[in-house]
C-alpha cells in the first residue's frame, strides 16, 4: 500500500471532528454537513428557509453550528 493510500485510509478511519456550537462554518462546509450541493445550499439560504446566517464580510456568509442544529430540529417530523 502506498503512502498516499495509507494516509487516505487513516483519514477514513479517523473520528469526525468535534464541532462547537459557537463555531462558524463556511458555506461549503455547511453544505457538506447538511448533505446538500452548493447550488441547493444557496437556494435554501436565498429562500429564507435555511438556518440563520452570519455575515462574515460584504460578500461572505457563514452558518454557526448552533444555527444548523436549530434548523435541523425545526425540520424534524414524526413519521
């Protein structure tokens, strides 16, 4: 097994990083966490149905982990 394959395998076996509620995710990170494409992430935020955003700069937004958790909780429904 090559060194690159070993690194890839160890990354797959590593536990997921712990996310703190106060941590702010970039849009791409949030999309990955939510399991949606970037296009869908932008559509969700533009429609106003997504989590509350944090304005990081004039052109950049983020989503706090706490806001993501609240958004997910609001979307849960009984089956």
